[in-house]
C-alpha cells in the first residue's frame, strides 16, 4: 500500500495558533511515524500555511461560531450544520483510521461527523478549562487528551476517558529544552521578550515602555526588549523606546520567536495555552497578564497553574500598571537569582514529549 493510499489520520483544527500549533506538532510526530496525515480546517487556516501542515493534504469545510447576537448565533448554527454535512462527505471519502480535534468551533463539525460514522475519535484540550466545543463533544468521543493535571469543566463521567499528554509543541520550540537558561549577572543586561498572543495586546505596548521609563537610569540601561506589538501600536512604542535610549526590537510578528525565547531572561505575555506550554518546555520565567475576556476565563486558570509551580507571576490586567511592573522589574534587576529560580520552576511544568504521547494515544485508538 502506497503512502498516498494509506488510510489517513485526520486532524481537525482551525482558527487561532493556539489550536493550529499543537496540531502541527502532532502532524510532525505522525509523519515521522510513517503515517498519512490530512488536516480538515476552515478558511482561516490560510494564516498558518507553514511547518508540517504546509506539506500535507488540506480539506476545507464551513464553520461558524454560535455566539454573539441572536442572528449571529443562528448563522453560526447553520454554518456548523453545513460543516457537519461537508465533513461527513470528506470522511466518507478519506476513510480515516482516527479523527482528532483540537477544540474551537472549526474542529466541531469534523469530530461530530466522525462520531456519527463510527470512526474512532480523540479530542485534545490545550487549556486548563475544557473549551465549549470540546465540552459538547466529550461525551461522544473515544478519548480525551489533556494538557493540565487539573482541567475544569470536565464531567465526572468523562474522566475515565481522559489521559494527560501535555500540549504538543513544534520541534523548533522542543529544541529549546536543551538550551540552558542564560543567567543574568548582577550588573549585566536583562533581555525581556514581550508577546501578546494572536490577538495582540494593546495594554502591553502601553504599560511596558512606561514601566521601563520609571526605572532608575543605571537599571534602565541594562534592559533590552524584543516586543511583538499590534501594528497600530508599533510607532508609538518604538518612539518611546528610542526616547529612552532602550535597545528595543519591535515587530508585529517575529518569525524567529523560538530563538528569541531561547535568549530571554524574562517573558511578559498573555497566558494562552501555547504560550504557557512553550515557556514551560523552554524553562523561561514569565509575568503573565491573562486576557480578561478569554472564554470561561481560561487564561486566568492557565496562568495560576504556571505560577503555582513557581514558573512566574500573574498580574491581573486591572493591576498591570506602569508603577507595579516597574517595581517588579527593579526587583529582578537587583536580585536576578529570583529569575533563575523561576526558570527552574517553569521547566518542571514542561512536557517536551507531549507530541509523541499524543501520537501514541491516537494510534492506540486505531488499534483498539
């Protein structure tokens, strides 16, 4: 049987990097194992045509979010129904070994369709709170893969199907496991990396330059910043850093983010699942500012789990002020051993083999 004719493993993912990147990591692991992999996604995948997912077959279906105003909910439900019909046709054509969904409404039609066709199914939850799509599917699927030791919103009756695999990361991030934390010397530079998630974070662009400006001049001179900003915030943030004489590299998107993460002493970021996972695998400490509007407040729970192992510090958005951040940065610059200790805590939270564990789970469902 040729590779092209082999029954594939279908990945269902779309929307944001938080869902796409774990799917990409699993695709890498499955391709290494000689499997044929097909991604079923929605039109938004056009923003993520890189890595392993750029080398495999892609099938696109319709999907919509049943949220918002009443007419948007109706439209979303209609699109999901259409997506289920399209996914059934795709799956009948592909005859996959197993289907795995990564949460979010673009994954729902494919996984739901698979359960109606008797195809083995797995869902993977990246966050510490089971997402709404996965909640709807949990009672129907064969297995549930989890990224956090404690996952909220998981029904008691579904816990017997749950397996802790961790959240898969791409090979470029997994390689950071072998890169030691770069110690900050008492009078050396402190490299700060700032990321705002796929939606950006205006508050980071506003508060961080102001906080650095408030540092005593000798400490301010020791700061270096790499910062992802929303395009709308770039000019103002760049002007502020230039006025302060801060060595800062700003961009709307860093294609070399893993390399920048490797060299960072401190990360300031939102607390989406992919961010937490990459920090943990790399063993890099962070100040986490959960997105208040995140579904079911899952970023808050993600961040607290990371703080509980000593990997970083949670700052609620309403308390994330220039003065409070500046005080924290001054403490790190004067006592950098605190950062080294947090790096060790972050590392204990990492699951660098999550992709392989998830691949084994997926393949075992086909053999069951």
